[in-house]
C-alpha cells in the first residue's frame, strides 16, 4: 500500500492533482494498515482535493490526523505539507488568523530542506500576504526568493506568478516603471500558462498597469482576451472603464450593465462612483447626484460585510506570540493576512482589488473639496440666468448631503472620543470607528494626526489610533486595556510602527 501511495504522491509532485485525487478516491480506506498509511493517505487526499477545489467530508479531521502523526514521526517534509494544507483549509473557512499561523509553521518546518515546489508555494504566498499587509519591501524579498526557486525548478508558470508578485510590490511602492518592467516579462510566457483562470488574471494585471499609465489602446485587447478566458465581473468593469476612456460609451454602458448582476457590493460601488463622476463631468448633475446617493447606500452594505485589517492584525500578532512561546524559536513576523492558495490563481489577482480607503477621511477632505467646487458652480450658474435653477437646486442638495455626512462622521468621532475618555475600550470597534475617532481628533490636534500620517509609511488606522493615545499621554497599561491587547501584541505593534517611521 505504501508503494501505491508513493506512486500517487509522484503525481502530486508533477501537479497532476486531478489524477491523484481520482486514484485516491478509488482506494478502499479499510485497506489502509496502521497510522503511517492512514496519515499518508490523508495527506495526499486533502492536498489533491484542495488543489482541485474539492470539499471532502471530514477533511479537517484528516489534516489534523496527518499533523499529529508527522509531529511525532519527525518527518519534517510531510509535516510542512500538512501544516500548509491546514493553512489552505483554514483560509477557505475564513479563519485568516490561524491560516497565517499554519503557513508560518510550514515555512519554519521547511527550513534547510532546499528548493522544492512546496517552498516556492510558501514563499510566493508569504509575498502575497506582505502585499496585502502593505509590507511591500519584505514582500519584495519573499517574491524574489520565490522567483529564484521558480528558476531553479525551471517552471515557467511559477516564474510568472513570482514576477507578478514582484511587479505588485513595486507597484505598491510607487515604482510603476519597475512594476511595468517585471510584469512585461510575463507577457511572452502567457501561452505557456496552462490554466485559463491563471492566464486571464495575468492578462488583467498587465492590462490594469497599462490602464493606470493611460495606455488605453494597449489595455483594451488584454482585458478582452482575459474576459474570453475567464468571464468575471471584475474584468468586465476594467474593460468598461477602458472603453469609456477610448470614447466607446455605448459599449461601456453595456459592459457595466452585464457586470452588475454578478458584481460584489464593492464592485457595484466602483461602478456607481465611476458613472457619477462621468455624469458630473458631462453636466448631468441630477444623474450624478442619483449615482452618488446609490453608491453611498451600497457602501453601507460593504462596511457591514467588511472584515478589517486591524482586527486581523491584532489577532495574528497574538497568535504569533503564542506560537513563539510554544515552539521556542524565531518565526518571521511578516504580516496580518495570507491567501494560502495552492493553485495560485488568487495570488495573481492582487491588483484586481483596490485597497480599502479611509472613508471617514474621504468624507471630510473630499467633502470639503466638493463643497467648495459645488459652491463655485452655484455662483457661476446664478450669475447666468434662471434657466439653471434645477442644476443649482441639485448642487445645493449635494452640498447638504455632504455636510450631513461630515456631521455624522464627526459626531460619531466625538462619541467615540468621549467613550475612551470615560474608560471605554475598542473591543467592538471596526475600521470605521478608528477612522471616525481620528477625524474628530484632527479638529483640535491636527499636528498630532499629521505627524502620524506623514512621518510613517502607510500606517493602518489602529496604529494611528495608538499614536494618538500616546499623544493623549496614555501609558502602555492604558493602551493594552483600551485596545484589548496583550503585552506581547502591543510590543509587536510598536515594533511594526517604529519600522515604518520615515528616516
């Protein structure tokens, strides 16, 4: 039986997970003898099923059995695989905190084993994790490690995935020329990417970089090809925006209409905001106001469903501290979330998703800009004649809405500030609450907020909140209580903040 399992394992090594899964499911589980065969079978079945995106009954128990066996058997290679499978499984269940914990365990267990497909997968996904976290320099380091392994493995697809992560790191660092250089290295190899979904994602990433650089004629065919390979709303939206930029408004409208039913709430907000901006530019203020209103309502739905990076970060810091204590050895503390995908499709979709914006700050700063702009338009229209009364009325209504939105943000911020001052905590806060507190604090302490925003690189709202607590003369004990953090989590957060200080 062991020889048969080893033969099936060789299929996994070649990436033939469909064949491996098929053969494993044909085997009689009762024919397995002893924990060694059962653990090996469970490892191969869960690994092949995860790669084929197949849910197997009892897969969580199978993975746990493999982990327990290989921890005792001292088989580091298979233990690393079992840890990795656990991370993938947990991510699929939405348990990001423990997903990153097991990916780190896999990385730590694999140290010293040399190049392998597993090590590449660990590196490329840690790189992706760092991109999500905003730790792009560290992400770049891991992405380059992944590329080095892909070269040694002589795997064209792996090279493309690693190049994509390198490009995304440079893109997030603001080095668009470098991003374009690396992502263009992918282009000659696209025909060698076997999976349509992977090829579509890479095409879209290249297209989006062209779009960002206003190279709309170059972006259009890439988005069209990507949509043929994988017809998803995200690609339709990108193609629609490109069509508008090329003056193909009718096709853009059709694409948006077709994308709408399957789009996520966040993508619908993007569609509405884009249409609102275009309507406003065309002078159709009534339509613009309607689109902005619909977008605002949709954003409320997005906020309700959004899991904040700050919450994940605090949980991840805590879990990493616990892990360090248990294993008594150093683990690289790289970030807060990981998309531990085996097939790597998601790892190629980094640039698809826009970064979360600080909506409270946008409500205030963008609101002030629009109020000034609308006020100027009203003055201009009123200097003309009464025929513009409807446009003036629409603009005044938009100004009232903007001011109401600003008042809501600042009112919420004051309530949160008063609650903290009275001994409250952030136990139930999400990103929205941190942002609202910051905007209220800015009213009377603009220098403190500006220092936190400008003297550090891309701090999340919870980190800025910590710096404001320091500005309020709160000590570490107060901070731990207010932010519901352990001493270890606080030390980790402070270290991360110091590392992001601008020299």
